[in-house]
C-alpha cells in the first residue's frame, strides 16, 4: 500500500492531517483496491457481491520412461537425447524419472534441458558395452534439487545391480522428496526384496510431499507393491498411484503395466494418467498429473 505523499506543513489543514493519521493506523485499503465486506463464515465479498475465490491448487506434471537406451538404441546419443529432451519439454513435466539410460545420453539430455530450467542427476547401476560406460537411472526436476541420495537395493550375485536415486527438490513451491527406481525383472534376481526395501525407505517420506516413479518390473497385483499403495488403493502404504485403477498398460511387448508413479497421499490428490506410444522404446512414456494439497 502506498502512503499518501506528505503535504507541505503550511498548507495541510489540521482535519486532513488527522484523517491521514487514521488511514495509516487502521490500514485502510488504497483507492486502487476494491472495497470488500466480510460475509458470514469469514469470506471476503467485494461490493459487487461476488465472492473472492481462492487460487486453485497447483497441478504437478510427472513423467516416467524406460528409455531402452542401450538395448533398443545401442547407446546412440544425439538422436536419442534430442528426442527425450523434446518430450520432457513438450510435456511440461515438473518431475521426470528415466531408466535404462546411458550416462552419455544423460549428459546430452542434461545440456539440452538446462536452459529450460531443469536440473538433472544420474546414478549408475552397472556398465554397458553398448553405452561405452555407465548405465542407470536419472531424475530431472524443473527447479532446484539438492541432497542427492543413492541407495543400493538388495539383489543376488550375478545379476545387474539396482539402486534408488533420490533428492530433495522444489516442486509446486514446496520441498518435495523425489526418487526413481528400476527393480529387477524376476523373483530370482531379487525383486521382492527390492520392493520391500523401496517401501521401507520411502515410508518416512510419506508424511510430507514425496513422488517416486520408475520401472518396477511387476504387475499391479504383486504383494510387493502393497507397502507403497495407500489403503484406498488396496495396500498398506501411504502413496497414491498415477493410475489408481492400474489398468493402463505401459509395456508394449506383452501389453502390461509395469511402470508406476507414486505420490504421498498426505500432499497430493486427483491422479490422472496417460500413456504415449513411441518407437524409441519397448515401453510407453507414462505421463500424468497430481494436484498438490
């Protein structure tokens, strides 16, 4: 609020000076602000009679994609990275989870999205001959990230190592824990233990804003997902899934759902999902929104 411009003392009447003091003390609205009344229930109502509606809760756009960067794309960098960067930007995703990504592909994606406000982090799970180096998972956030966490998941010797990659991030104006995983494709390789480890690790984060996504390599009925899914979704956990009915296929080869995006039900609601087909991978691009609450 602008204070009235001070008048010359010799020209200001005493009554006007008193009115000015009262205006400043009571915090009256400036001439540019619409006059309001307080309706029953404490709602501010302008003199026009229309209620002042609160600003809508922000919607968070999310994306998860198993890029098949080695097996399907042979570690190729320029075309693969350009496609992924374009998709991230076109979807206007605030949080992005990528799996099966070569570090070389990640670095190019990182450089292509940085100018659009994205910060990106990577964690290697193994080394790939097709990649010519590290192969793993990545997180992209449109905004600031800090406190990177890489947690090794249990597995059996002789099988590809698996990790959870997480970080704190600024999402929808508040601090949010985000994490990406890619668990093993079989029970023999250790998937049940990995799912339990993921659920146990994420449980404390459920009391605040948290979003986790990735290729979980298992079908919706797997008991291992119960520790994440909220009671409204038939589980014992405290997370919503982007596709609450879990009917939308995300894997093309046999048309089944094995990719998931979870968000803490304490901080998010109204999940909505879609799947985008692409020739770049044997997975669909899994996208959607949560409403922050």
